[in-house]
């Protein structure tokens, strides 16, 4: 097993990749810092309310200068091309099969044609991206599709290859935005694609590079689904079948819950991509109302990014905790999972040196998850440019894991993959000049950061 590079080398590498230096990181204007801190420490109004799924509730006066630099757009309609709201073409990958069948029939064709089209898009190792690739469909049907439908929502900008074989795909959206998707091969016959659900993220988790972007926009259903389709198309011949999908790329998936639930349903459709629901995992930082909805509406797996064992620490490193604290989050999980058969939630725990990696943290974690059917992934923190955190040494991660395992907790170590191309957990995206400010932690942790 290769050793992790030193923190300084990793940060220098990250800075070279993004063509910036630690010394020239942009400093947000003081007014921005004051305004962000004021509302983030009080009402947390920038987080989604239980009824808000398509927009952020930002107080105008509280964040006016920052929001001039960010496009907080709502999700585009599923049937419109994401970059051009005036287009009359439908995005085929934005529809579940029942919707596609209804649309095909409305164009004067049989439902059987819809099934053939669906299999061209997702099945038979075809993954069609143009009408020329729609083998088996009659000429009139293909002509109608070319005039009224779009088969592509993304275009590949670049593919980066990490030293461990991990691939990072950079996609360009119709509006010029760039998202990142990671394909992680494994020598045990499992290949995972990690998809993004937003451009940027509103959660401002302090250890995550994507959070430095703020939220730019939600991805449409088609833009999410097509990341998995491209992964199959580009890498199945090299790695074998893509077996797992994780919604752990850019963005907070449950903040874009409508499009995420729909995209996950398309991925597990038996006539299409046919991923096992147990192998499609949607991660969340802890949006409790949306978490409830996901567990009730989706058959896919859930992961919760926990990362702390006290509200004091989680309030700092994951500000969403100030709205939905640990007690509320974990009690909700206990209640919701009590009615689900053989269902385990995955807790993700990014280990930050001197912050959440003590043996006392391990013991508290055992108590926190007691009574919740779960497994825990201990994740190595991946440094990025401007970070205030350091990774926990591997030896201490093993010690932490052993404490959990001895208590009967199902626990795994997840070491870095793809970090030399900024493709590892928490390293995706490219912040602009205006960024959410870093939050100051409790005094007793200042030596750690």
C-alpha cells in the first residue's frame, strides 16, 4: 500500500493543478464575510427549508454582494434542454420510461417504439448518444427524434487519469458550466462511478473543496443520468461493467431531491441501466425533511455524512448541523429505518487530525449509532488548496477503526483514490474568486488547524 504524500506536497500539488498558489487565494471582501457569518450563525436561511427543493432561501440584504457573483438558478424543466430554455426539444434522458412512452405515443408512434428507444439509450451495451446510433428504429421514428429530441445533455471536456487508475471526467454543460465525475476501478471486479448533482454546493462543509464554490445551479435529471451513461460508454470495455453508482460528487444530492430521485429511478430500471438499488447510493450532509422523503420514495441506498460526534464540532465543520443537529438527524434515522426490512444506512466519517479522530470520538460514535442498522466508512481526508485541516495518520485511523470493530460496529477504511488528479473525496470542483469564508472553530481546536 503506497503512503500518502505529505500535507505540504499534497497542497502544492493541488495548487499547481488549479493554477493558483496558497498565497494568492482570493480573500472575500469584509462585507461578504460579515454578511455570510451574520445569517449563517443565526437563522441559517441559506439552507433549504423543509418545503424548498429547487431554490435557496437567501435574504437579499444579508448576502447581496456575494449572490451577484453566483447563479442560484432553479432546476430546469426535465423536458427542456438545460442550457436553452427556449428550445422545444425534449431531453430523452430526463424522462422515466412511463414519461417517455407517453411522449412517444403523443408523437403518433407505438409504445413498443418507446421500449426500443429506451433500450438504445440504456441497454444492450449501446448507450446511444445520437440518432445515428439508434439501431433497429424505423426511419420515420428516427427522423421525428432528430427534429424533436436531444440525446445528449453533456459534452466531454477532458478525461484525467490518476496514477492509481482512477479517471476524472470533466463535462461541459450547455451554459458553459463544468462538472466533474469520477470512475473508480477496483481489482475485485467492482467499478464505481461517482456522479455530481449540482454545480457547486450550498452546504459550506469546511473540509470540502466543492463547498468553496457556493451553489451555482442544480443539475437536471438528464445531466445526472448521462454521467453514468458516459461512464459505461467510455470505460466498460476497459474495466468491465460499471457496478456501483454513488451520488457523492459535486453538490448536496438531497438539496436537488426531485431530480436525484428521478435520476436514481432511471438508473435502476430493469429495462435500462439496471443497476441494483442496493448499489446506487445517495449521500447527504443531513437535510432531515428531504432524508425522510428519500427513504420513503426511493429504493436506493442512503449514506449520511456524519464526520463528528458532538454538535460543537459538527456545527463548525458542517454548518447544516445548526439547523438539523445530531440528535434530530439520528432520531429521524432510527424512526424511519424501523419500518424498513434489511436496510442499512452508510455513515461517512472524514477523519481530520486533532478534530474528530480521538479515541473519545470513537467511543462517542459507537453510542451515537447504537440502535441504527448501519455500517461506517472511515474516510481519509484529502487536502486541497487553502484547507485548514490535516489528514489523520493511517496508523491512527486503524486504531480508531479497531475500537469501533471491537464494539461490533461494521466499519471499513476508505483510503484516498485519485488524489494526484484532485479526483478524491472532497476535492472536486474549481472555486472562483468569490468564495464562502472559512469558519473559525472552537478555541480548543485552533492548534489542530
